[in-house]
């Protein structure tokens, strides 16, 4: 594996770990407040996505966030987020509906999605 790609994967993993923490923390907090699981998942993923976008844009993929050149990346990121959130919500509902622990299932679903998201981010969102 090339060194540059390895570094990028490591950075993506660190940013993703932080974003996952924000996502799951928000999920747990909102569920304790009695918010329904679908709304909670969407809002928790949004909180994690905001931190991931800035971390990956500035650090992992070294893109600037200012100027008109940022808007295509933001648009692609939103499209990626909508697709991943749809898959996440569907899988979470299926797994929790079959008796799985909400927090464990949430974490597992997000960890599965992260690998696909790296490829989409690298080759499409932050290209």
C-alpha cells in the first residue's frame, strides 16, 4: 500500500472515530430524551457528518473550504450523507426490530458504512 494512501486512511479513521463518537453520543442522548429512533438516527448522523466533513475536508483530504470550489464538494457530501443515512436508518430499524440492542446495532451499522464512505469520499466527494 502506498504511504500516502495509508496516511489518508489513518487520518480518515481518526476523523471517522471522532465523528462516530459524536454520532453515537447524540443517538444515546436523544433516545434517553424519548425521541423516536428514526429522527434520532437522522439527527445523530447529521451531528457526526458535520464534524466528519470539516475534519476530512481540511485534514484528511487537504481541501480548502472557502470559495466557490467548496460548493461542489458540499453538494456531493450531502448526497453521500443522504444515501448513507437512508441505508443506516433502514438497517438500524431492521436490526433493532429483530431484537438487537439499539446502541450496539447503531455502532455496528455505522462501522459497516464507513468503509464504503471512504471510497466515495476519496474518489468522488473530495476528489
